[in-house]
């Protein structure tokens, strides 16, 4: 088994294990180089397994049709999807002065408010160049994972199947951090030494945190997610200031003070996985798990 398992995020349904491996290995090695871990510590292809689940979200192909479904604002579902969209809008407005913030009287459940949110986000730096239908499709990937038991089980199996006795590090991006967290919780006794989450939405209360499996416990007046491994596991969480998906940058209130949280700077590509992977702090966390 590989010593490092990578778990991708949303929007990767048209890729696959091999294409993601070609993207991640150079970025991982750049991060390891920044951490000065030494040439002997650089990863080769056999060292990295990609737990790919994106195809579970890809519509079945049909002749004369391709790509994501032609979603519109009307396809944003009530409840989780609309609430997450509003949270993205607020987060984008907080970090990007060009984004008009949602008004205090905004009711995102109305079609007009959904359209306003999508229009505002399309003009943000974070979602620049992202088509409306792709934005809605990403929303639906998050909601489907959290609300469709069969899809959730299938995605979890893709990750748990890659975690073996030789796995020392799990690196997980975006929605993949949710899948990876639940997969580690579902494998008591695993030997993973380092969990590295990047651009993670795990700390979003109600929308994500309260829907995790296993569910968080209540300590005082706050929910607390269970620890995804033994006391030896070192969990590092990295978030860019402008990463709208990683709404909550500090996971310690939700998972305990043992989570090592840091803010990084990815420039214009705030949520891009490779930008996170090339950071020195990411490389150091991975190197420590492999040492």
C-alpha cells in the first residue's frame, strides 16, 4: 500500500486517479522541498494513492450530451444548498470588497435571492471564471454527499479501501476532507500518523459539522467532533484567508486544541489544491508524518 493517500475535493468528476496523481505529486514534492525534507524524502508514484470518488457525481453519459447538467438558479435546493450558498456569499463579501454583501433582510429561500447570490459570487475573485451551472453542481456535490446514504457509503469505501497498514499520511482537500475524516473515524486502529486537511469546510456548524458521521458530541454548549484516530495522530489544517469553502479557518473549537491550524496565502487561487500542497507548512506536516 502507498504511504500517502490523497483525497480530492469538489468539481473533479471529469478527472480520475491517474490525472490527479500527475497533478498532486509535483505539488506535494514542491511542498516537501520548501520544508527542506531532503531529496530522499520526495515522493514517487508508488508512494501516492489517490482515493477517487468524483465519478460518483458524474451523470451517466448520453449521446449528444456531455458535461455537467445545465443547472440554473432554480435548481438550487431548499435547506442545505441554499444555506451553504448564502454562507459562501457572505464569506466572499468578507474577503473581497468587490462583492456586494447579502442584505440583512435577505431571504435566500426566495428565487430572487438565489439569483442574487449566484450573480454576486460570479463576480468575486474566488469564483472568477466559474460557470453558474458548475457553481450549482458543486453545491449539489456537498449536499448529495451529506444527504444521500448510498452515495456517501460508496465515497467512503473509495477512501477506506486505500488506507492500509503502510499508510502514514492522508492529505485531503475541500469536500474530500469530510470524506477522509469520516473514513478515518470508520477505521479504528488505523496507523495513519498525519492527517492534513486543506481548504476544509469541516468546521461549519449546522451545515457540515452537525451532519458528520459519527455525529459530534456536546461539550458544554458547543458540539465537538470526535478525534479521527489515536493520540499519536497529528492533524494539521491549512486554510487561505480568501478560501470561501473553508469558511471556518480554525478547527480547534470544533475538534479540540490538538488540531494544528494555520492560515496560508495562495494568492488568486485561494481554494486550489496544488497551491495548498506547495506551501512549506503543508510539506512539513507531510514530512513529519513520513519520518
